[in-house]
C-alpha cells in the first residue's frame, strides 16, 4: 500500500492521520511519501499524477480554499482516492467562530514551539529536583526552597507544565544551603512553609504509604519544628518571599509564585 501525504507546510499532521489509518491494516506494508510546502497548482498536479500512477491514496492538508478545491476536483477527475484532513475542520469551525480563519500554512508549528518549551521545562524540573545539582539554580526561572514535604516538587512540576524552568532545594538543619541561592534575584527564590501540625500529618501519611512506622523521627513534631525554624532562618538570610502552603492547593501556590516572580496575575 502506498500513501502520499501532501501539505502546504511540513505535513506532519497529515502524516499522523495517515499512519493512524494505516495502523488499522494488520500486517500491511505501507510506503509513505510526504510532499511538503506544496503551494502551487503545477507542483501539486505533478504529485497527484504520480500518486495515481502508483495506485496510491492521498492524504492532504492545505489551508488555501482554492488549492483544497483544486486537489479535490483533480483527484476525483483522475480517480485518485483522496482525503482532505484539514478543510472540513476549518469549515466547521468557521461556522461557529467569531472571526475568520487566518489561512496561513504552518501556524501549528508555532504551537509546537510552545509545546517543546514546556517539555524542556519539565525535563529541567526533573533534573534539578530536590537540590540534585546546585549548578542548575543559576539557570532556573524560579527556585523553590523549603523543608521536606512542603510541596516543592508538585509546585515545580505544575509550573514546568506552564513553561517555567523551576529548581527546588530542600532545607535541612544539618546541611548548609547551596551558595548559589545567594547569587539569585530575591523574587526568583521563593520559600515555601507549612504549619508544623499539618506537616506532621503529611509526613505520617507519607511514611504509611511507604510501609513505615508513622512515628519515625521524620514525622516527630519536635524535629519538624526544628526544621521549620531552620528554614525560616534561611528565608530571612536570603531575604526571599515566603508562601504558607498549609491550606493551599498546588495550583493556588503556583499562581502566587508566578505573581511574585513575574508580577503576572491570572
């Protein structure tokens, strides 16, 4: 089976659809030919004739209504099976949208750039989670600091999915915080704190989830109070803003972080 993919841009959308269709034919050998940036009738007609000679199917995405109509008419005239992937979607949306379509090839790749920016941010958050590499702090958009289980990682990942590069650093009395924190702009380092009693409950649940005793020193109230005092001392030395996350959902905390770091309200 031969499938021609024709597009006025890269043709990735049409090829994804074509491959999804081909996956329904178990064991069939499928040969794909992608023709990108086809934006004039002469080159398109050449592709259609070649596809017909090879007894192929055609899947196409063209935003220009005249070119779409040309391909449909020519394909029908020469007996070439053809599927217009994008045209019906644009036509349907045009009937309910409050503005006309732009009809510019390749706009989806602007969205792709945003997608890849988010992917890069997520990879960054994973790499620099929990203070793994202090060198990454200097490249972060935001650095979250706080004691264990103060929601640093969930907030980091939420922000990463918004495209922000976030690192986080745990604060432990026995371990001095990385020196890099002192080199960052004050509003880009944000402390997260939580009330001792609430933190104890969170840690006890964590221990139970791991199959451990809930009264371990990790969830001891005196130890937690010591950790929080230490963290507050670090916040004071850094002069960084602090958010109390005791009764906040991850989304609420993330919004506050963005407002502090960038002055962007939602």
